């Protein structure tokens, strides 16, 4: 009833909505409305009918599904009851939970039985292949290769499965491997006998052995069968990809193994018995024997073995490896095992004999270089190259530590003998250029020793071994020698100081010798030795061998925290602080070379200080005299005609002796550098204690110029023209200024001839015309006119007039070192102007 009322309400609402105006009640509008309502009613009836049909289908499906679930549940209960009944019978258990462990045990036994059945099948297959190959071998050896190949493939497959199964069947794998190896041994013996018969027909191993045409087919068949027998093993080889510290050796090809057997017997006869050729101190005997074999049989191997290898390996991945495809490389591989056996038996005998062990290692490295360079052998490692027999014994057999100690002991013993030699500290004037700084004989011998050490480890292929040699031996000896030079320098300083003399008991005579040429010689020994070795290290840094080590060091420092067992910081401290940094700067001996450079610079400074002290001491009597204002003489007397003052003789003697020695001991660059420093001391002493202290007459100034000229002659004689004039130029200009003639004019011989620095002297030193005295004016006819000199009064007038006039007059006089203030001060020291 309520539903009908609600429907009536909805119809009323609908009619109210549709019939709101009088127009809506029109007949046409009512007909349209009734038609639309009738259509909607029909549509609703259709939807209702479809809903009734869907409901009926869903109810029917639900009833069917429920019936099926009841049927399945009944079946499950039935099966569960059946399982429980069976478990009760089989396992004598009341429930399935109790029966599961016993049931699993039974299943495990069934699984083992299944595995055992498969094992038996594999064993039966392996035995069948082996029996088939054994049966075919006597009658048709070629056909026997097929079952052997299958057997090897079965073994390879089992080996890979064994690895995947974590070693589940070791006994099966071992048994199959034993069957395969037994068959391989028998077939190898048979095939080797066939090849041996062919070799016997050509009288192998005579160097003149030749394979005639009628035997070539037989030769090709015998060698091919051996290669086919070995092919499964070669395809499984991966020695080239083994760890770097344990590289597997390349296999010896079976045909080459047969060829080498008589050669190996001959090798044992000569080098493993009591024959004279078997000497432990002459490893070069058996090493050269191998290279002789290569030379003697290279033609036969190239002509007859090479074609067989090409036909067998062409088109396979083995063709990319020279130890398979290249006959000479295969021949080298076949000869190396006898060498390994010989060296391995020899090493323990030489362990207690350092010299013989060192000799053996260097002979082996030389042999490696010969095989690698002359015969192009790379051991099958491509661009990485063959590391050599020396690498195998030094790294893989761990003999490097013992050999390194032997080499280190030898180097240190040799260094000690150099140090203890009687002429260790003598300067060597003959081994270097006459114009170069002279090192001591000890420095040259130490350098030769270090170059010898380089040659001893240059053939090494291991980067870490090269680095260890460099740091533990070469740089260690450099450090020892640096300490020796440093201690010599410290000893000199101790003996030349007051405290050192008091504590060391140095007498006054010994001190005088140390401050003279003898002391300079000691200093020059340190300077020359440090300079020589520092330059040697700079040259070594440009050597290709050390450049390779430096580049390898840089690469490893950027990628690793340790290098050759040492931290990067430790290696950098011993070699260069630039390790690991970006850029091209740095070199292998930077740190060591810088130590020697600092020692050289310090030695030079001590030489300069010693000479300056001696110069000031020698000038002390000179600047204590005062004859300059009272000297008188002929007005025409020129400085060139005057003798030096007696008090200047100690300086002249000292400069002549010391500079004469230094000119022989030092190169021109450090000699002139030191001379300039000494002349600066002479100049400052004369300036402060003579020129600016006393008054001068014309004759006194001429005498001073004569003394300075004498100094210049002594220095230029030992060092070279123009050096003294440059170093004493300030004093020379001052002496020229205070020595001006009272009256100027022509033909002033004193001014011209007495001028110490002429144009030629300045040109010899490389001074331009702008800094030299004014050149003489040339007449049109090419002759030189008389010089017109300025007189004292004119110079005095212009010098004190104003600053510009003073500058101009100094320029006319050619005085460039003096300022007008200094010139005015100096000119007041002329007696004529003193008032």
C-alpha cells in the first residue's frame, strides 16, 4: 500500500512538473506527454524482465556451485581418509604429521637410487666411448679420435656441472677423468710413435734434417692427429686470463713435444750430469744453448711445422694466439720447460752464494730480453707481453726478496768501498769537461754505481719490483751520499767557528789552512759533488725508463691507496710530492734532487762567506793607511805607471790564489757568480773605509786608481776580461771622480791612459755603449782626435749648480753608477775643494 502511495506521489510530482501552464494542457501536448510516458513504461518493463532473468541465472549458478563444493568436500574427506588409512598401513602412524618424516626418508632413498642410476648410465657411456676408441686405435687411429672427442666433451660437461652443483659428484668426475686420461695417454703414445718414425727417417734432430716430398703426407697426417688429439684441451685453456700473480703457462703442442724430446735428452746430458758444461757459475752455457737450438732449427720448424698449424687452427679462436698459430712461438714454448726445470733445481744451490745468484738472475733476464725482442715471443698474452722466466721465479716462486737483498748488499758494499777509497774526496779534473764544475772522484764513482744498478733492474717487467729497486737501493744510496756530503760540510763549519775550534782542538795553523785554498777545496768538493749528482738526477728523470716508472706511479697513485706495498704518502716522500696530482709537472727524483740542490746552494753560500771574510781581513791594513792627501808627484804621472800600494798586496795574493783555484774547480757561471759577490765585498769595503773616509790629492787619487787597476788585472786574469770592472764599477767611478785633473783640456794622459775601463773592457763584459764611458769622436779622415777632459773646477761648478747640471756632467764623464748626491759627497774629499 505504501509503495502504491509513493508511486502515486511520484506520478503527481511528475504531472505537476510537466503541466505547469495552460499551454501544457492542450491536446497536442497531452498526447506527446502520454506517448513519452508509454515509451518509458515499456523500457522499464524490458529492464525489469532482464533483471528477473539475470537473477534466475545467478540463483541457478549459486545452487550448482554449492552442490559442486559439497561434492568436492566429500571427495577430499574420502581421499584424506584413504591417505590416513594407507599411512597407517605403511608408516604405522595414526596421523600424517607423524608419517611425513618417515615418508621423506623413503623419498630420499628413491632420489638417491635415481641419481645412482644416472651415474651408472654416465659411467656406461664413458666406458663405451673408451672401449670404442681402444678398439679402433690399432686398426684405424683416425676413427678413434671421434669417440675420444665425445669422451672429452662428456668430461668437460661434467666438470661444468660439478662447479654448478658445488662439488656434488667428485668421485664420478675423477673416474671419468681417469678413463679419459688413460685413453689420452694411449692415443698420445701411439700418435707420437707414428711421428717419431717419420722423424727417424729424416735423421732428426740433425740441424740439416730435411723432409722429402714422399714423406710429407705421412708427416702431415702424424702431426695433424696429434693436434686433433690435443684440440679439446686447447679449447678449454684459459691461462691468459688467470690472476696476474699466478699466470698459467701456455701448453706445449704435442707435435712440438715430440720434436723436442731428443733435444731435451741432449740438454740433460750436457747440463744435468758431471759434464764440464754443467757449471753453476756459468748459467750462460745452458741459456745460450737454447738460443742456439732456436737458430739451428728455425728453418725446419718454419718450413714444415708452420703449414700444419695454419691448416689446423685457421678459422678457430685459437688462431688469434701466437703460441698456437706461430710455429716458432710454439717451438719456444716447447723448449722453455727444460729451462724451468734446470733453473728451479739450480736456485736452491745458489741461495747461499749471493754473487752466483745475482749472476744467474741477470743472465735469465738477458735471455728473456733475447726471446722477447729477437724472436717476438709474447707467451700468448698479446699486448701485455711475456713477463719472462725471471718474472716466474722472482714473483711466482717468491725469489724476489732474496735477490733484492743480494743486490742491495752488493750495492752497499760497493758504495762502502768507494767511500773508503784513498782518492774518494779528490777533485776529478779529467773525467768532465774543462769548463764544467769538477766533482770528486767519489761522486763520479757513486754515479757510475747507480747507473750500474739501473742496468741491473732495467729488464724487470714488474712495476712494483722496479719501484722497490728504485727506493730501497738507488734512492737509499743517494741519501747515504747526501748524508756524507752534509756531514763533511758540517765538519768544516765546526772547525772554522770559534766554538768548534775550542771544542775540536783545531790549531791556528789548521784554521788558516781551512780558511785558505785548502778550505775552499773542501767546500768545492761538496759543491761539485752535489751539483754533479743533482744534474745526473735531472737527466735521469728524462730517461725513457724512468719516465715509464713515473707514469706508472702517477696512474697507480690516482687509483690506489698503496703502491708496491707502500703508502702513496711514503712513496711521495721518497720520490716527488707531485705524485697523484694533475698536470705534467714533477719527476721521479724531485725530492732527492732538491736535497742535493739545497746542499749545493748552501756550499756556494759558505764559499762566498769565507771569501768575503778573507777579503775583509786582507783589506784591513789597506784601509788603515792614509797617504791619499799627502801623496805628490809629477802632474803627468798616470795610474798605469804607478805601482800598487804595498798594503794591497795581501788582497792581490789572496785573490790570485783563491780565484786561480776556483777557476779550475768551478764552471764559468758559478765562478763569475762567486767572483761578483767577492768583488761586491771589496767594493763596499773600499767605498766605506777609503773613498768616503779620506781626502785625496791628485796623486793620491791616481794611486787609488792604480790599486784598483791591480785588483782588476788579478781578477780578470783568473776569471775573464771585464768581470772585475763590473764588480768594482762603483769604486772605479768614485776613484775617477776624485782623481779629476785640476784643469781640463786636451792630451790628458792621466785621464785617458789611466782610465781603468776602456771601451774594449766594457765590450768584453757585454756592456752596451750607453753604460760605457763616452767614446772618442772620430775625424772625417778616420783618425781619432785628442780627448777633451773636464777639469776639477768645471765639474765642481756644474755638480753643485743644480741637480740637472749635476746629472749632465756625470753623463759627460760616463759615470752611471754614482748618483749626484754621492758624487757631491765624494768630490768634497778632494784636497783642493776641502775648504
